[in-house]
C-alpha cells in the first residue's frame, strides 16, 4: 500500500467512526441531566431533613447539615445513563464486528478494507468504552479475553488468505 492508500485508509477509518458514533447517537440519544433534574434548587424558608426528603432530596449530616436537593433525580439520571451506555455497548460491539468483517471479506482494495477494519475496531472500542466504567472486573476480563481470541483468530485467517494470494502470484 502506497502513501496515498495509507492516507485514504486513515480517512476511511475516521469517517467510519464518525458515521457509527453519530449514527448511533441520531437514533438512540443519550439522557440529559436537565430532563431528570429540570430545576432542582429548593426555595423554602426553612430547610430541614423532613422538607428535604419531601422534595426529593437527601439530608447530609455534618456541621449544621444541608440538603442535597438533586439526590433522587440524579440517581434516576445516573441509572438512565448506565442503561444507555449498556445499550450503546450492545449496539456498537456487533456493529463494529460486522464492519470489521465487511472490510476484511468484501473490499479487496487494501486502503478501503484496512480503513473499514480499523473503523470496526474503533466502533467496538467506542461501545466497550461507553460501558467500561459500569462493569465489574470479571466482565472486563471476559470482554478483553474474547476480543483477544477473536483478533488472534482473524489474524491467522488474514495471514492464511494473503499467503494463498502470494503463492498464486508466483
């Protein structure tokens, strides 16, 4: 692959990421904090634990104490954000795999195939990264192990296919 091919492959990689990220965001938008906590400032003359709780807050002890007025709505927002991240993971991982396989099997021009394969890897990383902070270590381990096995498998397949092409050329 010459320099032009490398530049085109990189362009295809970057644009594939843009298409997948903004495509997922277009059809599956993330939750906004303001939708859960539109105006969380409590305007009451006397704040105490009971008033705080009745208005969806959580009373924080210490000193004179204070009301965390966003507590309940923030918890709902964080749960929605976690669910959204999990769904982005469940959408992006198979989408990235399909793009990777499509780049490998259906595009014989190296710059296009390699660019799409990189775009598929980037799409998978985006999906994994969106849910990574919510996962347990054992799940991180399993995802990483699965990814490593798949990449090694396709590396051997890739090398095997190119070895056959090289033999035919000679």
